């Protein structure tokens, strides 16, 4: 699947989600320690996902650099 307009779509989605969080004042519903825990969990999840993506890319590069695959 090829999405031609992925940059404008992602910009629109990110902007609308940030405006919705700001407009509806969603973050004020949390206590400060709950908010700190939530942000910590989100940061940990995003770092784990980024690490997993880099690991998959490294595995794919290693596989494509193998001599048998270059012959094929």
C-alpha cells in the first residue's frame, strides 16, 4: 500500500490531537504523580518501539549483505 500524501495526513492528525488535548484540557484531569507515571510509561514504550524497529532494520541489512543472497 502506497500512501502518497502521508506527510500532510500525519501533520493533520498530530495537530488535531494536540489541539484536542489542549482545547478539552485533558491533562488537568490527572494528578501530578499520575501524569508523571503516564509520561514515563509513554516514553518507555516509544523507546522500546524505536529500539525494536532499529533491530529489525539491522537484521534485514545483515540478511541482504549475506553472500548467498547477493548471488541470488
